C-alpha cells in the first residue's frame, strides 16, 4: 500500500481542554427504529465549527534551460528567458474552531510555508489567520483568527483515550474542494504507529477521508472532537476506507502551548529501546509480545532516576498500554514537563510500577550549530553537538553523543558524499570526534585524503575525501 499525506488541506481556556473521563455504556441497536436513527442532530451541532483553510505562497520558477551551460553561453545570465518567474501556489484543507476567541487547529502540512492563510466558516464568513503553533513532529498547527466581536461556533474537545474499536464516528471536512461533507464509519483500530509523523499514535477509521479533509474533525456521537483527520492509505488518491486521525490527547498539548504563548515544551523520558517481538517475549517470559525493551538510558534522565535499567520492558504509562517505541514517544508527548507518571515495568518475570518525573530534555552540551565553509572536505554540511534535547527532536538514541549533521546543502560536497540529516561524524582519520570543536580542529590545517567514520542507524561506515 502507498500512503499519501494530502496537504488538503489563561486558566479558563486550559480548563476547556481537560478530558472528560466518564465511561459511557455502549449498546448495539435493539430495534428497527433505532437503526433508522439519524446523525443529523450531531452534524447540526458540530458542522458549523469545522472550517475551510486556504493557504497561498509565492514560489520562484526558472526555465530549465537556465542551468544549461550552452544556453547561458549564448544568451547570458541576464536573458529574460532565464529570469525566475513568480507563481502563486494554493492549497485547501480543513480546520476546527476550538475556542470562541479564535483558536483553530489544523494540520501543519495544510499551512506549511504559507504566506497568506484564510479561514472560511461554514456560513461563508472569512477571516485572515496567523500561525501561533506549527508543530512539525505532530503535524499539527494552531491558527488564530480575530472574530472582531462576532460569535464563533466552537467544537468541544473530547477524550480520545475513551474511544474503543467499533465506536461510531463522523468525519467532517471539505474533500476535493466540493464543499463541507460528512461521512460516517467506525473506529477500525487504535494506536496505529509508523504512519508518518514523528510523534504518532493514530486513530484508524473507515469513515471516508479524501484530499481536502486534512485538518478536519473526527467526532464521536456526543458531538465532541476525538481526532484531527490527517492521512490516508491509498493507491489511487481517493479513500479506500483506511484513514488516520491524530488523537485529541496530542491535540490538547498543542492547544495548551498556544494558550500559554508557546512554544511547545515536551518532556523527556531519557531512555530508548526496541519493539518486543514474540521471540523476545518468550525469552523474557512475558505473557504476550508488546512493550519497549530498553537498550539505552541517559545516565541523568528521568528513566534512570526512576530506577529503570537496560533490559527492562516498559509495558504501560499511566495504565495506557505501550505497544512499541512509537507508542512510548506518543504517550510521553501528551504530557507536560515536570509531570509525574506511573511506569509499568517487566523485570525478572515480574511486573511492577515505578514513578518518574518527566523533565524537559537538557541542552547540555550547547548545540553550537555550525555551517562548514567552502573549502572544507565536508563543505555544505551544518553540524551541531548532540545533546538530549536535540536527540529527542531528531528521534535519536537517548544516550547519543557526538557531532550530528543537521542539514546538507543540495549539490554540495557533503551532498555528493551522501551525508544525511541525523548522521553522526564519529571519527576523522580514525581519531574520535566528540564535539564540534573536535571536528573543526581536525579539519583545520590538515591535508587530504580524509577518512570520516559516519554512524547512521546504528551502523558505522567510512567516507573518504581525496
């Protein structure tokens, strides 16, 4: 299958975002009259708060002939044919109004690089919007519109943790730009990971989601938002009944950051590991596969202070099951820094709980982000000291240290060498590199050839520059 993510795109406020934990009784239809019941009352309640989000950006286009040396030789750099032209790119998505003061949540990919954003309500009122929060890791954005004293419809934030597989849900958005559309379905699965964004544990639904639905609402039958529609699996570009929504457990943290003036501060667990396979579960006498087998621990991190050790298996956080490392990152991301959490741990054929206070990841050592200049054997690479905060942003090892590649300029020497974002420069001519200063010192005044030891994804390989 091919996944396409479509760019289809203050205490009182904080209290509004708190989840409702009341568990409701679920019963199947008991009569023909119940089967004939309509979703119309729910739709009338929630649809006005689902909006269209239009974004525009100006891009520069240049004739492909301009890069042809023969063309430039005869016509010169100043030829009108070679001058860049401006073109306006437009995209359409959906969004949800979550506060009467004008807070609108949508997907980040709907408004990415936008220079103008317009929010259009279902009653055709239009408002200019500005971006308060743009969260690349969760693919969420919070926009702010000024209602100028007008009343805005608002959708109540529900609790995605109360969802169960089989629950009925409605998806509302603007697929293909045809106008606001409502589709119904069920929750097909929960805690789907590995779909696209860095911090993900998606709600899967068979309610039809198409291009234009991104950023739209997934609501339960109480008319509360339980997810933000964001992606589909598709080979054709249309819905095949496999859609994904970001749970409100994560949406809530982004809203809280917007309410407090941002930026987003996510806590740090201080340990990383691998998925527990059936073979690993058997070797550890786990009742069933699942959880995260801890492989690396930051010495001064929250997990270490809670007594977590290498070889432990984390099976739950605050009684929420943890199926794999992606689910662990998601659960941590839904919490605020300095939050205490109960960790369920499997060790020596027994399960127990440990208490950890999840702090913000430290910026030690300082990043010292540096662009290597022309003339360097790694010209075009931007490097930094890897610290826990940066490792957490990049989704890298909790105990990782050294010099990490942050960016590689296109067509540069580093690009031609095959360096990528997230690579660690471990050695230069077999000498260990532990900091940006170490790398700069190894390159200054030295003559080639250079042999670089580069670590990527747990493997070390060599790159030689002559």
